[in-house]
C-alpha cells in the first residue's frame, strides 16, 4: 500500500523507480498498468486524444515473458498486435513496426517460424520486448527490463528506450541497474517509519 506518493512526468522523460527488494516497485508498475485497483487517489494521463484511462495508453513489460509456447515466434507477435490497439497522444510520434521487422530489429528474426517453446530465456525476453514496437503506445511500464539480456541486447534495449523518449514517449521503469537514458527523473521508495518512532523523535 502506498501513501503520500505523487509524481508528474513530462513528455520524453523516463522515471526510474528505485528501492529495496519488496518495497513496492513492481506493485507501483502494476497499479499504473491497471492490473491492481487504486485504493485512493488518481492516475491521470494528459494529452491523450480521448478520455480513456492512463493504463489504456500503456505497454506493461513485466517479469513474465507472456509467451505462448505452442505458437511460433511470429504468431506470438502477430497475436499480440491484433490483441492490443494503438493509441495516440499529443506530441507523441512513435513508429509502428511490422511483426517481422520488429523481430529482425531485436535479433531474433531467424527464429520467426520456430515454436516459441524452443527459445532461450534471453530470446523470450527479446520477443516480449518486440511487442512494444508493433503496437504504438506512448507509455512504457518496464519492470527490470534488462533481466536475462546479454550486453549486446542491453545496448539495443537502451537504444529502443531512448528512441521512444525522442518521439515524445514516457517510460516508467523499476530497476537495480543503471540505465543510460537521455532524460531521467528518479523516484526512490522507502518504507514508512512506524508511528511510535516518529512521535518519539518529535519530542527529542
């Protein structure tokens, strides 16, 4: 549960969320993605071309790869593109890529017709990343995005993230890894002090 948590993010900016394990970084991202209901407060996305909630303008890239093992790599990506609708926002010029083009860009085009079950952990991670490119949405919510990626794949990921920022997109990411991004804000989550401790310190 979060209390007194507030932030504003402008176009072309990444918010890097830090804090100890279990502090709530993933829970924050899931709440922003609409997967966890708000107990109070509001989440507002200004600039959308309709009145839809913020999470409908977002891609969520979490710990799970969300890959259907019986489908081919290309079929997985084609399904995702057909399942998610693109959204627009004022000042956002994100590029929409074809599924095969996205796979080639992520370096796994050669696996397109293989069952996704045959992919390595790193290849499944890159397949999940390719979903961000085939449906254009201005908000990327990313939970430990560099997990299971090698150095070359990390460099490619950073290039894609910076490219998204350059088109006016927003990124909110929870990570323990230093990310070299063009424009960064930070949000450090800390556990609240027990009420007894706060009262005691007030009288010192």
